[in-house]
C-alpha cells in the first residue's frame, strides 16, 4: 500500500466494464459502488484507469487491424458523436469476429486513411455508398437495405412502379442467395444472367419515367445546372454500380446488407443517448479502443472481466 486509499485491479476492472460495456455514466458508477460495496470511488480514478488501459491495449488494437486486413469481407460505417459540443465521427471497420472503432473529427478520406486498414485492404468492403470508401483499391459491395429504403420512399411518394419492381427483384435474388448459401453452393450462371437481364429491363422503364431535364443554354446561364430528382439519382447509381449492388448474388461471401456494421455502431449511439458528449477528444479515443476490444472479446466468446483484468496487468489476451 502506497496511499491512504488504494483500489485493487478488480475494483478498476469492474468500473471500466460498467462504463465501457454497460455504458453506465461515471456518477452512477460512483453511486453503485457506494450503495452496493460501501466505499466511494471518484470519476477521476475511473478515468485514470481507462487511460492506462488505453495505452496497454495499443498492441491488441494493432493486432485487430492486421486481422481485419486479412479478412475476405469487412463492413464499414460511421456515425456522429458529440465531443465537447462539436459533431465529430466514430468510424467502424468490423466483421463477425473483430470490431475496430476509430474516433476522428472528420468523416471522409483523411479519417479513413488514418484508421490504417483500408489503404492496405484488398478484399471486399460492404458499405452504404459513402463515396470516400470508393477511393480505395479494394472491391466494394453496397448495402441493399439502404437502397431498399430509397426505393420504397420513391414508390410511396411518386408511385413509380419501377422502384417497386427493382425492390421485389432484389428480394427475389436474396432468397436465391440465402438458399444457395444454406446448401453450400452457388446460384447457377443462367439464373444470374436472367436476373441481370430483368434488372436492366426494369432500369430502362425507370429511365423512361425519369428523363433528364431539358435545359437551354440561357437557363444554364440564368439559373445554373438544374439538380436531378432523387429518382434519377438513384437510377444512375443502380446503373453505374450494378456490379457492387449485385455482388451478394455473384459472391456468396457477401451479405445482402451492411447489418453487421449497423449493429456494431448502434451501441455508440446508445452511449451518446445515455452519457451525452465526450468532454475531450482523448476521452472519445479511449472509449473507442476499449469498447472495440470488449466487442471483439464477446464475438470470440472470450471472458470479458478476466480479459480486462489481464489487460490492466499488461497481458491482454489476443482474440
């Protein structure tokens, strides 16, 4: 003992677990310790323990990044977080086995480069068409659930039949993909060809219903170039990125949606709703690293408390 009051590793481990996995705010952890265990612990003590663990998990985080680079298929997404009143970003790269969160002030290419995964990655990344992802040399697959939402909105608001037909077709292809995956086989080439021909046919109907606006040179000078409708923008994307949209059918390693990333990011949103903003950027960095490690432990069915305990003692188990 070197101080009048000194907390053991178990006390700090549970506090870190409550804060970073159960998402309990510091003040409520303090109340819990006093009500249940009969002693007080300050927020500063918990924060200091988190910072120490952050540094000790650097090697594990690098290991997770290296494993993600080797994966055949990864998922990418991002969500806003409040850092001292500023809208910043929590970026995510994840799979069924690994979770890597990364805090940065920006949402785009600069932040993704600094994450250190995508510049070296050559597999397939599933995302929701944030264009910064498309700058990387890996293969891409677009989230069809996002596309379905846009198609449903166009059909409900504008009654355009092509949107419903494309939506129904995508779900029909998904059923074939799910069935083939269960049987550990592939969708045969003739069936794929038929689906693609139907896809092209429906798109042609869509383009007929949404011709580009006719603008004279005088209109361009007076008003500038007129923006396209949302329907036309979606049609252009469906045509240009056909390969990426239908990759879930041609490569059964690829899922229909980006649901994996959305599930992993949901807890970040919940943390913001429960605990509010991060006071400092480093606090967001600390939370992202610890939360990513805990998420990876759970995905690999490793014990969380004992692994955090070992990590505090500077021997974190590698997933």
